C-alpha cells in the first residue's frame, strides 16, 4: 500500500462547480499535512497547510480526519485558472523533513 | 527576487557519463532537498540537507550523491547514470525543518540513454 494515495482523476468540471479531492495516508502517526498545486511541467507550489481543526483560504477548504486517515480539499466556484494537479503531502512522524507526496489529482475546469 | 534555480533545465546523456545538476537558493534557507518525479509515483525525496555539511538520505538515494559545502548550493551528482534515472528532478529549499513553505526550483528534465 502506498504511503499517500490519491485518486488520479482526471476531474473535469465546469466553471463555477464545487469539486472535492480526498487523500488517504497509511501512517497513523503522521504529523503535518499539506496540499500543493502543480501546473503542467512546472514546479509544485504550496497551496495550503491542513490543520486538525480544518482551515479555509478563500474558495479553498482543507480538512483532516485523523481517525480515518484522510485529508480533503474542497474548491468552491471553480475557475479556469484552478486547472492543475493537486498534490497531497504528508510528513512522517519520526522525521518532519521526510515528506511523502501523493501522485496527484488532475483537475480540469472547463468554460 | 526570492528563488531556487536549477541547471541545466534539460539534459540528455548516456549511461555511465557522470553529471551534476546544480541547485542554488538566495533566501538563506537552512534546509534543501532533492526530489524526483515520475508518472504515477509522485515526488520522491532523494536526499536532503539540514545545513552546511549536514546531509541525509531520503526515500530513493541509490545512485545519487549530494554535497552541501555552502548554504546556498546543493548539487545533485549522478556518478554513473542509468536509464532508470530518467526523470524530472526538483530541488527545494525551506527556512527550517518544518517545511510549511517549501520553495521548489523549476525542475530539470533528464534523459539517460
């Protein structure tokens, strides 16, 4: 079983739609969680951290469910510019420098 | 402008020919790391460095070497490249161990024939 698993998609949604991605992780003691965004052939960029209490940044909401070992990303009112691959990232408990990336979920927002 | 630079951006080489991919950051970050990205596998950490002269293995270190003689530079060395090292490589840096904001370089596409 992979340490971090994501549905690869692709998710094809119309502008204005709400879309949600889930990510599961295998190590129950994982400490930190993030969502990164990666545009085609570009470097990943931090989208947002995921906190235990859940957090929101504009149209983006991230949530953590430790009991079920998954994190989620909700995008409301999708824009064309949201088209990208979204990477789920988890740090291992014994070494906060050891980050494990999911393979990514590809989102395409269409007019 | 705060940035991480990598060179070269694209490289085609042959099996066994030693190569170095350079990485440099201008943010005075202590932490730097190298990743490779392959389809369906996501990014996997090769090596990381907590500070000058402090390096450690990541998830997939075999076939790679690194050095950290200066804070700003963290080169990746392939002593004897093989075709299975064909990949997209990213260098990244962060202020410290808690990598909330990890800045990535633009990537280096390597093809080993």
